[in-house]
């Protein structure tokens, strides 16, 4: 703040500075947003009678969490859950293995331009398509079952992990990599001793995070026939068996929490 | 530094013999687990369909191209619904996430022993369940439609927003809070003038980031009947109208790209 501004301000009451400085822009944003909200509320049709009727069922579902039924459908739950876990493990392994070379290729400071463009293209396609849409297409092509789910999750892992790995490589310290190169290392040795040690902690952390996401996603792939716990869950909802559904949801939450705890421990160790 | 003695000369090694042995067994175990998982997937796959896949994919491709462009006139309303689901869902989620985040942050929670674990439980449980599953559940409770989609997106986003927000609250500069407290401000005044201005940029960033993710998720919510463009997608898939499916996929792709562009622009303007 220079002296001129200070003179203007002196003697006046302090006012909280606005978040958006320009008043015209602020009011346009505010009014536009308000107009949008009104339009949105006018076009949403809510059947309040139906909602009111549903409150009882909602309450029944909340109550079901206090008495989840693990036993009566245990064999279905177990086979679905096991399939989800198997899909998660296999897809994470394959996805991570493929995303490392693609991540190397998508880093501008390592890869030549043609390779860079191709790898960035793969990443962009994989990130733009959602898991569930990929799963629908793959189920149509490969048939029902965990193979489609496995391929979907691997494909989604590539987009996620390659992009973040490439960003990490682009942000690495050049000096260390150059020192290895100056010692006469071949390309593989350069990557192995100059680049890999710098990005390894981040790669391990991201991989753990992705395993966590893959498990969560594997829970919905069953809705479109791509294997996993989703099909069992959908059936439970369709039959209004809220206690079984609650049991499945509790199991998913439990596994996700365990994975998050495990990834926290592993990340703390590698960093 | 691990070295190897050979013919009286010392050769540098990256790891000691014991370390490399442990690593080797680790890899062996990992490969064994992967092979086991792959066998399970392979056992529940109909391989005939897989060998037939290139022909099927080619068949679908010829059916799906060119997209049925004139169908786009019927997509206006679903796109508007999708936008509403994402935006209103994000707004509701933010309103609910703010108190949860303040209760979960170590430096603002009223009671670290009782209230913080409850807030963390809300965060974990809403985060670990996909919005499609929330939508399934809400459709069973309050009936299909846009409203169920809005609520599903809102519940799913609470955990995500609250987690990022409470991490931002925990990282605030404590000296500013102390300065406000030293002026004799009440608890709420400290909140409004000491904490809120520090987390406002993070809050805006989180809001836009989540809105971008929610646009993606709301495009597929219709698959389970929760309104938006996914309803058209699932209807077209059910009658195998592939030209319509390819058009809808293109529209979804465009929506995802635009929302990502908007969110990147807004975030770079804020930060």
C-alpha cells in the first residue's frame, strides 16, 4: 500500500475486503449465479409426496445399519467381495506396470516429442472416459464377468497414474539425473539410478492410493455386469433387503478404511 | 555402502546380499499373488467370447458410426438436468461439509475425543461409497428422478470436500488467529476474521474441483435411474440403438472436457 492509498483510507471505517476485487464482476457473478439457481429450482420436478412416503423406508435403512445381516446371504456376499478383491489386485498390478512406461513417455524432459504426444494422448483418452462407461463397452465386447472389470480398472489406472507420474518426473531435480548421465550410464541405467530414486516414494504413494480407488470402483462395476460385489448389492436393494445391503456397505467401508490405514503406514515408511 | 569383494577388488553394489534376497522373495510373492488372481479371473471368463472380441468390437463400431446427429435435439433437457444435479449437489455438499470440516479439524474441533471421531466417520463413510451406490439406495427410498441424483451427488461429495477442507484448516497460520484473539474477539469473530479468510481460496478451489468431478459422475447416474443424460444412454443401450449411444458418448466427452477446462481456468484465477 503506498502513501496515496493510505491517505484515502485514513479516517474511514475498515471494511472487510471482498473475495472478488472488481465490483462489476462480483455483481455479475452473483446475479448470474442467482438466476441460474432460480432456473434450476424451477425445472427440477420433485414429487414431495413420494419423498415423504420414502422417509419410512429411509429410516428403516438407517436402522438396518444397527443390525446388519451378514449371515443369510453370506455366500453371495463373500463370492462378490472376493471377486472385487481379486479384480482390484490384478488390475492394479497390470495398470501400474503399464503406466510406468507410459508415465516415462509422457514426461517432456525424458521423452522425445512423438513419444510424448502419443503417451499424452493415451492418458487423455483414459482420463476422459469414465470407468462405468468403459465397463459397459467392454462388457458388450468381452461378455459378462470379471475380465471386463479387470480391463476397465487397468485402463483407468493407466490414465490416473501415468499423468501424476509424468508430472512428478517433470518436476524432478535435473542435477542428479545429469550426474548419472555424465558417468557414462546407458539409458536404462540413467532411468534406474538418476530418475527412479527421485520419483519412487511418490510412485509408491500414488499406487497405494490407486489400489484404494480401484477397490471402491470395483464395487460399482457389478451394476453393469463387470463382476464384483456390485451385482450382489444391486440385488439386495432391488429386493429391499436393507440389512444385507447395510452389511455389504459396512464391509466396503471397512475394507476402504483398512486400505487407507495401510497406505498411510506404507507412505510414511517410504518417505 | 554395500560392496562386493572379487579378486581382491571392491565392486560397488546397490544393495547388500541380504537386502536383495528379501526383495527377490517380495517380488516372488507378488508375482504368485498376481498369477493366483489371474487364474480366478480366467476361470470365470468365457474365453470363446474373448477370442471373438475383435469381430464384435468391429461390429459395434460399424453400427455406431456415424452418430445420429439429429438426436441431439432431444438431449438438451437431459444435459440441463445433468448440470443441475452436479451444481446443486455440490452446493448442498459444501453447506454440509463446512461444519463437518470444522468439527474434524484438530485446531477447531470442540472435542477431540468425542466429536472429532464422529466427524471423521462421516467423512470416511460418505467418501468410500460411490455416488452410483448412493443413487441406487436413494432411488429405493425416494423414487427415481433428478432429486435422487442431486442428493446422491451431495452425500458422496460431503466426505471429499470435508476432508480437503479440514486439512486446509489444520494447515492455517496460527499467528493470525492469535492476533485476532488478542484484540478481544469472540469465538465466532475469531472464526470469521482469523480462520475463514485463510481457507477461503482453498474452499473455492475445492468447490470448483469437486464440481468438475460431479459433472463426470452425474453423466452416468442415469444408468441406475437418477436422472440426467445417463437415462438416455441406458435407454439407447437397452434398445441397442448404437448411433444414439455414440452421440451420447460424444456429448458426455464434450461435457467432461468443458467442465475440466472451466475448473482449471477458475482454479488458476483463484490461486
